[in-house]
């Protein structure tokens, strides 16, 4: 087997992917032209140069700004279609995709536009790309939790495509317990629950998200490694963590990939998975992340198999379907 074969993609479930974060500069520029939206960037190259960040907030500023090019259902369809094509080539066979409804509503784009546009691409994704897809709308933590509570019933209309809810955006100063009520309602409705925690925020936000929001997976969670009692709990309960290595380096949570805690997480017996977060902005899709950490951390083929297996176990697929991949 050549080193390249060893690094061939393994069939994997992608569990941490923001659909708006798959907006490549070329597509952003093309959609801006199609919708007559003026961007402050002169073409895809200049835009690509702006995809450099000092922290999470500096990324979020550009990420929300560029959403302006997404106006009509077909824009969301084209965005999703481009992601599915690339993801399939990178070994993704199932994706539980995040979307930010409040960010679109706040700029006057109705829910129907977002969900019908995405739904159009997702309905035939299995047939055309060999990728099954589900959707997890996420609440923005800087906004009023009451707004999330009002939005929840409207999201329920998009079941069964919608399978759960998440919590995203700048973490610091917005502890999980603010969103306890909406997460409790979502649980009563039988929705799955996940939350970004321990990305920039402290390990105690991971504990708070487990205790107050009843989350079934932790998105990122890398700062859990700073608190041995949190690590012990994640291990004992086998709580899945959706880790995004290229994102952590791009947003300066980790200095270099060689310093990334992923291997330490595996060594500690945690149920870590590798995902791509906002791949257009951070330099790579799912397998690009796996290949990069494999090289930087010297992961073995067995460890890569474990990551893929963890992704299937952590997915929200029905047990029979999930077990087909194990
Ligand atoms: N929204 C999109 N990407 C995000 C990230 N990495 N962290 C928090 N919120 C996000
Ligand atoms: Zn994320």
C-alpha cells in the first residue's frame, strides 16, 4: 500500500458542517452578480485573501457579511449542491448539516427560501451523490433566547428534514444556561440537541451545555482538555465531540496543527470525530482535515478508522442504518 492509499478517505459521517461556511469565493462572487448584490471585494482572489482570521469573531463578521449573496431558494440549492459534490469525493456518506435561520431572517430572507432551497438539493443527495442528509438549525447565542423560543415551533414544520437544534456563534460571555428553555422544549418535541462549547469558551461551558441543555454531542469541545474532571466525564459518558482541526488553527484556538489536542483526546478514550466546520473559509473539507491531522500528529490507520467509526456511532441515524457502517 502506498502512503497515498493509506490516506484514502474512509466512509464517514460529517457531523459539524455549517452550510453557509461552504460558500467558496467563486460561488460568492457568482451569486453576488446573479442577485445584483454589491460586495466590497473585487473578485474571488481578493475575497480569498480576506479569508484570514485572528479569532472566532473576525471570522463570524465576514461569514455573516457574505450571507448577503444568498437571496433566493436556488442560491441555497446551488450552495448545498456544491458542498455535496465535494463532500462525496471526500468520503462523506452522511451529513448532519447546520444552518443559521436567524441570520437569514434578520436580513429579510424568509425561512421558506432557506429550507426549500436546501431541501431541493438534499432530497436527491443520496441518489445523486451517495450522501444522506439531515438538517440541524442552530440558534445564535448573541441573540435573545426568547427569539429562539419563538422560532422553534416554525422549525418543527420542516421535520423530518430537521432532526435537531444547535447553538452557535461567539461563545464568550454567553453561557449555555441562557438557552435552557428552548432546549427543553426541543427535547419535549423529540428533537436532537447539540451545542458549540469549549471552542473559545472555557471547559465549564461544556459541563453547562451537558447539564442545562441536555446535549447529545459537543461541537468542538477542545478546551475540555484543560479540565481533567471534564475529560473524565466525557470519557465515562462517551459523549461524542465533533472536532474541527483546520478551523481551530484558522481561528487561532490552536497555534499549529502539530499542537492540536485531537490525538490526546483519542488517547484519553474520548469519542472524538473529525469534521470540517466552515470548509470554504478554513482551507479544507472533511478528508482534508483528516489528512492534515494524520500528517501533523502521526495518526495511525487504526486511529483514522476509529475516527470514522466514532462518526457513525455519534450520528443521529436510526440504529439499523448506523450499524450498517460499523
Ligand atoms: N458559526 C459558524 N461557524 C462557527 C464556529 N466555528 N463557531 C461558532 N459559530 C459558528
Ligand atoms: Zn461550528
